[in-house]
C-alpha cells in the first residue's frame, strides 16, 4: 500500500523523502513501473494500480503529482482510484482539508476551495458536489503581494465623498464577506486611468465629481453581479468599473435617432431633464442594470433640474426620471436600505435565493 505522509518538515512517499521537481526514475523506485503518455505540451506518467499520475514538461523531472479519487475516462487517467493512505501531520488528508477551512490558501482569484500548504508544497483538492475527486500536489509558489497604489488626492470640494464611501463599504461588509466573488471592490483610479478613459468625445467628459468618486474606490468587472450596486424602483444597478463608462456611453449614443423627437412623443420625461432624443449626450452612465437600463449622472439638466442629479434610463420606456438629487443622495438612500435589510439581491450573492 502506498503511504503519503506530509508534515511541516517533509514530504514522504513510503518513507522516502521527495522535493519538487522530482526525478521520474526516483518515483519509479518507490511506485514501480508506470505507463507513459506523451502529449504536445508534457509527458504524463500513470501508475494505474496506485491511482497516481505525474506531470513532466521535459520527461525527466516531475513538476506535479495527481492523486485520483475518482476514475476518469481520459486515456492517461489511472484505471483505479488511490487506495493508499495520505496524511497531513498524521491526520487523514481529506479530514484535515475539511476541518481546516480557515487555513486554506486561495491559489487564484476564482478559487473557491483553496489548498492546504505544508512545507512549501500545495495540496489542491478538486471538489465536485462536495466530494473530493483529485488532489494535485506541487510546489507552492507564493505570489508577491501587490503594493496598493497610493490614492490620488481628492479635490477639496469633493472630500465629502470619502465618508460616504466608508459608510457604504462598512454596511456592505456587514453582509457580504470580502472574499466573496461579488465583493469586487478595488483601489481607486490613477492618473493614467483618468487620462485614458475620462474623455468620452471631443465635447463630453466624465465630470469632476464622478472622477473624485472613483479616486476613492473602483470596482472590477464581474460577469454576473456586484455587491456594490444601487436599488432603484425594484431593480439593481451595478456600479461600473471606471474604464467601462466610455464604452457604455458610446453604446447609448448608438441608440440616438439623430432627429428631433416631437414633444408630444415624450410625455414621460421629467421637467427636470433636458433631451429631445433617446438621451442627452451629456448624461454619463455609471451604473448598469445589465439589461439596457442605466443610472446616469446629468451634466446638462432641464430648467427645473440640478447639475449632478441622477437619472434612471429605462431602455423599453420613454420615462427619464430623476431618482436622486445627487450621487450623495443616491448613496445615502442605498445605505438606508442596507441598514433596513431591504435588498433582496444579497440573498442571491450569499446563495440564499429561492431555487
């Protein structure tokens, strides 16, 4: 029987010490004869009776081992599952993995399960439907910590945005763990971001207040949703990454007819807004409903409106309603809903939504 024992001081297979990369011939001395499969990118060594595979780039040294706990149908997969013994500091490896969630290390951003790191080696458990199917063993290359860029100084007149951001983050943090995939907050924009993305066309640019808003924090794109969003009229509008504003703005301009629309065709437009087409090019999108609807920052208000008011653009309606006097009011409204627990979206993010 094959015994794999890992401690803080060593990695052993049948009492023989190993360190990666491992010579194939040294593994052969312990595991016996192997079956060899050559692919375009590597060489795979398979010990069918033991349920173990090894991967090598040059056919001489092995960079990783795969312990198979489920029979796969690939040609190079072991014909049997691993039936030996594997322990971490003398505890069953799977039990150790299940009992030490707080000690697991994420090997990549989307890694949900994490790996156990012992003696500089990572043990990554591939889990399907709650059952471990393979354990991948290789050197753990610790990624250097990225330095957080120094935040840009806020313009004096926009410093009120900082406590707003802090309170908004604090309320979301009470609900959504920061390691959740949808907690997509990142550091604020840099000068290069402003230079690349703030000018929308020769006549239109992102307003200073929005730029200062994004100087404090930005978000990364997530294809599904974002913890940082605004609840408006029973719909959720996810905050956009700063660099996406221009692309979304251009998409909205593509829907302009180019002809002045008769006033009697715009009965749903608020008197606070000014437009005679699908939108006003001076409306800047910063949050998306992912369905063609947006929240827009108004830099060209109507006679009864206010610069910086927030407009809800509903794609399938001519309604163009002002839903907040300012971005400050919009965030304050969101904080109020968070405190009252009135945002159903977080049930989905926490996987509590009805199925």
